[in-house]
C-alpha cells in the first residue's frame, strides 16, 4: 500500500488511482504511487483542526505537521472506526446466527428423537420398517455423495440405474433380516448381480465403480441390519427389574421386555451421550485437534465423550439390571463409544472428499439422514457382536 496520499496544491483531493500512473493534479506531474481511498463524501464527519488560534501550543504543533499527514491520519482513524463498527456488527450477527442454528438443532432433534424412541420401544415390524425407510434415504444420500463433484473428479461413479438398484437392495436388507434372521446369502447374491451389471455395461468399466458400489451395499445396507438382530433377535427376557413387571400390554407386556430392547436403549443412549459430551467438552476445553478428517474434533472433546458414554452406560445398567457385571457394563460403554466415533469420522471423510458440509437437507439444522445416523452405523454391529460372543447368557 502506498505511504501517502497525493494532494493537489489547491487543497482539492485527487481522484483515486489504482496503480502507478500520471497524477491528475493540474499543477504538476507525478509518478508516485497513490492510495485508493473511498469517495471523499464518505468522510463527512471528518474534521481537520484549523482554529487553534486560542491554543498556541496546539497551533505550534499543527504548524510542524504537514497537511498531507494530518489528512491521512484523520482518514485512517475514521476508516478504522468505520471498520470497527462493521466488525462488531459482523460478530454480533455471527453470534445470533449460531444461536439460531443451535435452537433449530435442539428443536428438530427433540422432534425426531421422540418418534425414534417410540419406534425402538415398539420393536418388531414397526422398528424394522422405520429402519428400512432410513436405510433407503441414507443410501440415496451416499450415492449422491459418490456422484458429487469432489469425489467424481478423481474416479468414475457408478451409473444411476446401479445406484438406484443398490438403494432398493439396501432397504430390503433389514426386512429380510427380520424374516429370515440371516441374510448372508442374499447379500452375496445382490453383490454378484451388481458386479455383473457393472462389468458388462457399455463403455469402459472402472474399478472405482465396483469398489464404491460394494462399499455402499456394506455401509448403507448390511451394517444397519445388525440393529434388527440386536433389537428383535435377542429375545431373551430381562426380568430383573420392576419395569419388566409393569411393561404395558399394548407394547407386548412383560415378555417383550427383552435383552434386545434393553441393549438397544443403552446403545442409543451411549451414542447420544458420546455426541453431547464430546460437543460440550470440545467447546469448553478443546485445544488439540483429533484428526485432519474433522478439524473441529479435539482429543479433549473425545475424552469427554468417552467419560460421558461410560457414565451413562453404568447408570442405565444399574437401573435396568443389565448387564449384571460391572466390567461388562464398562466394556459395553467403550464399545458404544468406539462405534460412535468411528462412524462419525467415516462419514466425515466421505463428505470431505465430496466437498460438502452435509449429506443432505432433509432435517433442518441437522443435514441429511447420514448426518444423524453416522454414529449408529457401526455401533449396532459392534454391540451385537459383543453381546453374542462375550456375555454369558446375554448378560442377564
């Protein structure tokens, strides 16, 4: 930036010049660099102190300072005051915007969370159909991310008819899981059909098409099916609490208070506690970045999420009398925490490569379905595997 402002000898401001050029002063030619200033009318409040007749000291001081310097100093002060006002307004607007977004997130989070809680309590076909609908929307969002400009720049996405077929297959997987209990054969057949469709397509088949499609079937379809196995497959009754004896008839009565229901409630609560405590801990104490995949996540916030998840798991395990062992409760809490964080980072990596902030705009203030269920995708599989392999008699 130039070091001074060129002022005409007749005390008239020179029109601003963008670069080194001839000055427009009528009395001389100069090739000095000039400062690009806003129109002089914007400084209507600018006052150069001239009437210093009553103050000899001020008159002597002003006499030593050239008019150019006085003018530039006054302009810079006026401009800094103006910029300061703009900055304060921008900061205030940012605070109001963040407060509005937080309020929207809380309102829509509660509005979505209450029906989800009712679906979990109902179980059976209600839980399965709701999960299938979520899987279908989430798989559509996933394949749109794969086709986005950020990812498609470095790879060839699968054709649209293949992605739509895969979304339909993913939505059928939870239903087949409830009906048959095991869908390994169905998933293998679907993967074979999709692979053949990609290999025999016209044009030039690419490995990136095959890999992104197979991962979509696994990520959006196969993994969520473990929630059906966990909620509906673990039908052993958990009758150690008073809640079981008073379980309402319209929800199936005491026999429907099962290990699967208790485990699902604890897992869901653990994921919510992980997200909530990690957010609050990161805001209050976050200093050290966790990973470049998600710059806003910190080690301090992650540790707070771990503590919150284990505490909530212990409290619920004690009140619901499942699992019986203290060590099993702590391990179950750690499993839920790890699945939540890993799922969140996986979806963050996909969105980062796609160059988008949210996977969709279905839920105001929250983004798409994948933005809300990313922490649950791996958690169901880990929780179910832990209960089946590590807890004797399902922890009852």
